[in-house]
């Protein structure tokens, strides 16, 4: 069968387009000129579409028009090709069929075509109703066909366009888009096109200025005094980088891909020539460059938006409030009184933020002030940093009782903070691939400052009442803000960031004349900012030796309180996923018992047991329960049980188990967790080595996450285990749902324990993209305690569904009983600690080795 003319045309045009695109890609990979790539791709597609249009003999009175990004003259490797099929009137049957053949042919050419068939009237009517269509027509470009018709469209479009309404619509659209990306350019997987600071922000500015007749290039905006020459050059440079990133991302993915997903970050970085070094992955180096560009775009974007708004909506009110000879307040914005203020008076740079904090009614910085700070970067040198007056001003900023969080964020946004604290500049835009931080280091630090500041603000006392109570009586709280600024400032340098950061903090305190007492506390907090978290989440808080050792580290109530507040703020500043009520309870418990030790209280086992027993009796009496009824159960519980459970838990267990001490059937009881999140589940059953694994297997299948497990064996051979579990699918206030779940857990888990079926094989749970892209090396550490009675088993690995069951199954296989389990999930990473029975391990080195090997296999991804 002979080929049709359409098929011959499609084959010829497709082959030519494919060859042209391949040549363009090869040239780009060799030389990296993104401007040439976008222009040459656009030309290749222009030629293909024009040849197809003419080859199909479309009516001479119609026109083929490029719109959107393609109309702008830029085409990324796998972007959509948007075209308008412009007609003088509604199409007849013949024209409709020809247009359908043209669209079909475009798809045959391998183009992601986006098309619309409209008359000029249609275009004007729909652009009035939809700002997206209005925007696409703003960049319309004739490819072929009726030029007079296209000229008519342009004339009517321009006459109909209202620059002020267009500005407001695009500004709203931008704010909505930014909100979708949490108003930050610092996402770990940013969208190179749509995220704040991405290419779309630059395009929006040029759309606004083009619509207003102010120009459609950075050069033209400079000529219109909307930009300085330096700002125009900076925008052009960052735009070029963002375009290069997006283009290479398309080529690395082999498809349209604008999000810098973890899976592609390493390959993309290597395409840029980055290689892993001792301190940073290749991807971290590229992403830091991206964040710096996005930050600069965000900063200049704000200046330009405010300038364009001022030109389109000139204010009739010229009222200003004079603050001093350097600053005025104009419409709620802080404005410098002369463009060269910062060059003439460099002290005014930091004074800007102090005035911002101290002036009621000021809600931001004016375009003039932002531009002045941006152009004063060369002033902020070593001499400026070492100036005594600037040191006084910076200390005053952090000591100010109001506005510190907003001031520091503004200082970071304008790059002043990194130019004053030179080591802070090193961590701006630095990613953390530790699988639990979801912010760059600088954003995490400022989040920690913000969290601690909220402890001091009355309106936020409901969030963390105990922290707010402590903060209310904490003298000179500004030392906490300084410690927060330095606690992670040495990340990414290599070595212990706590030690390196401590040296930075001491240097800062000395340079700024901070007294010995406060300087010592600041430096100590930086050095020990991980200590309390480690003790609370990985050590046995019922062990008197652990508590005494921690008390010796903190030394005083002020140090303990400061470390507790910093630790809560720090954990909450890593990721929304990391903090939970159970971690909060562990930290508060450690704080309270350490405070008792610092106050002279005894925490030896006997005194703690006596106190716990008396507290339990008091709790039972509150429930109108006779404590005498609990004695048969208590006779089977040793001192260790009373030390490891608080009085409320023991009272709860006593009320439910007092008449089931020798129960032949498993007993399962559950309740809403006293910690405030999830469930507390108690299991009472005749002991056997695989009980822990069976329970873990049940919770895995029900998608519960185990936060902590307390494992105890009674004197007469029963397992009395309690678990703190959470269900990510149910909110903490869904008490109605939890009542149903409690009943289900109690019934199903008891039934499963009674069946005694063989342990099923663990499932290989799905890993997140972040875990797949940045896996951590599994670690197993097995060490005997001082008496050799127990072994401490520490594990770290990527988190996944079913991991805890896989671990417990290995322990059951080797008949290793679990005494306690401390489950610590940090985002996408787990760091679990188990205290296991050492009776078999102590005398069998081969068993120890085999256990470690089997656990490593279970942890592997």
C-alpha cells in the first residue's frame, strides 16, 4: 500500500526534527550554552510546525501562532509546545478536518502539543475571563499564516489589556503559588519553575512590566530605572543558572521534569561537573548553588514588585513618620532617607533591623531600603564586621524583647546575617541528607530561634505550656537565641559540629563583650545541644546512674532549663514528622527527675521504688480501687518494674490485671496514651521468646508505629509488656475513632497471641524517594553491660514499613529475649536501642557474630 501524502510529510518532518534536536542536545552537553539551546530548539520546532502547516494546505486566511513560553521564544527540551490556531470566523467542515489533521500530525512528530482553535473575538472574550489565557496571549508570536489577522489580534488585545488589573491578578496568582510551596525556596525537592525564587517568579515580573509598557527584559528595566545595572546583571546571571538547571533536568530525566527530586539530584549535579568530596555530596553542592540563586531572585523579586506597584498605583498619601535622620516610616514600611545612606554610614545597615524591631507599626522594609541593603554588600566587609559599634548593634538586635524572629529572617533574606556572621554564610542553602531534617541548615537554625521565641510569647502558651512556664522565669533569655544561632553553625565543615560551633560561639561572645556567666552558658549549650535528646531517647531513664550522670553534666537548674528549652525547639525545628507527644513526655520526665536530683533528692532504687509504690496507691484510691486487691499481682513484679513505669501506668495495669494474675489466656488492654498522642497497649501473656516479634508483627500489619516498648517478665513467667503506638492516619483528637480501634486491638491482638501460628516472613516495605536516593549505611552495635547480664543493642538504618518486625523476628529466631526497646524514628531514619537478655550471648561469640550479620541483612534496603 502506497504511503499517503500526510504520512510522507510526517515522516520527513519528524526525521528532520529529531536530527535537529539531537544536534542541539549534543552541542549543549558539550558547551552548556542554555540560551543557544532554548533558541535552537524553538527554531527547530518553528520549522517543523511551519512545514506541517503549509504541507497540509491550511487556509490562507488562518494563522498559526505560538503562545506561552513557546511564544516567548524559549523551548526547553521536553516542554509543552503551545499554539493558537487563529481563524477569522468559526471554521467550516473542511477547515475543521484540516485543523484536526494538523494537530494529529503534531503528535506524530513527537511534540507535546497544547492547542486552542479561536477567533479574535474568542481570544479577547476568554482573556477577560481567564488571566492564564491573557498571559499566554501577551507573548503571542506569529509562526505562519495571515499576518493581518494576527496584527488585528495584537491591536485588540493591547487595547483591552488593563495593566493594573493584570498586575493584581498575577500578584494574587503568585501568592497562591508560593503558598502551595510553603512560601519558601528552600524545599528539599524544589520545583525549578514554580517554587518561590524559581523561573516563574522571573517570568511574572517581565509579564507585569510588558503589560504595563515598561519593557520585557532586564536591560529595559534597567533603562527605566526599575533596576540598577548591577541588579539587572544579577538577575540575568541567576536566570541563566535556573534555565540551565531546568534544561539539564529535562535531559537527565529524558522527559519533562521540573522538580529536583532526590532520585535525579546526584545525576544532575554530575552533569554540572560536581563530584563528592569529604564533606559534601555532589548533590549538596549543586543544591546550595540553586538555593543561593533562588534566594537572590526572591530578594530582587520583592524589590521589583514593590517598585512596579508604586508606579501603577501611585499613593495619594505622602504622609511619612520621621523616626530619625536616617529612617522614616511610610505606609507601614521602613525607608531610608537617602539612597547612599549605607555607603555613607555603614552602621545604619544593622541599625535598620534594630529600628524595625523597636518601631510599632512597621511591618516590612520599603523597596528603597531593600535595594539599599542589596547594593551595600561591598560595604559589609571584615572592617564592618569588626567595628565595635556594629557589634553593639548586633547584640542589641538579639537582646531586643520583641521582633527578633522577624528581624533575623529579614537579615537572612537580605544576606546581612551571613555577611555579619561569616560562618553563618557558609551554611546558607546547605542541605542536610540525614533523613530527618527537612530544612536547609540556615532555615533550621532560624526555625529553632522562632520555636524558642514562641515559648516567651503569651499568645502561644497553649502550644507548649510547660516550656512557656519555664521561659517566663528564665532570666536574660536572649542567651538562648544566641545559642540557637550557633548550635548548628558548623555543619558541613567536617569534624564534630558541636565542638567547632562551640569555638565559634566563644569567639562571638568575646568579640561582643558578653559576660563570663552568659558566655559560658551559650558555649555549653552549643557543645551539648544533642545531649538531652540522646539521654531521653536512647538511655534508660529509670536507671539512677543515667540520671546522676546527666545531672553532673548539666550541673545547675539554669543550665538544665536552658538545655531543655533548646532541645524541644531543636527537635521541633527539624521536621513536622520528627516531634511527637511521646518524645515530649520523655524530655519532660528527664527534666523533672534531673531537677529533683539537682535539688538534693535521692534517686537510688530503693527510695524511688518506695515513692513509686506510694504514688501508685494514691492513684488507685483516686479511682476508688482498694490497693489491697493489687498485692497478688505486685508480688510477681520486681523493683525494676516499679522503677520503669510511672504510678499512673502501674495503677492502670493493676486495675485491669489484679484478677488475672494466672490467666491461661492472653490479656490485652489499650487506652488513649497519657502522653497525648496514639495508644498505650498492655499485653499480659505466658512468656515465650517470640512474644515481642508477634506483637510487632501485628502492629506492622495494622500500620501502627511503635514509639516505645517496655518489656518485663514476672517472677512466675508471664510477659507484661507495654507499648506506646501511633497511627499516622488518625489525628490525636479523633477520640471516637480511637474507641473503635481500642476494642479492635484488644480483641485481635489477644486472638493472634493465642493462635501461636508460625511467624510470617517480613514484608519489604516501600522506601521513600529520599531514603532510596540517600541511603544510610546500616549499623549494628552489640555491647555487654558492666555485669554481663544484659546486652545493649543499638541499630540505625533507613526507616521503612515492617522494619521493627524484621528486627524482632531475627531476635526471636536466635531466642534472644528483649528487656526494653527504645524506638526512635527521626523522619526517614531510625535509631533504635534494645536491652536484650545476655545469658546466651555472653558465652557464645559465634552467636554474637551471627546475630549481628542477620540484623544487618534485615536492615539492608
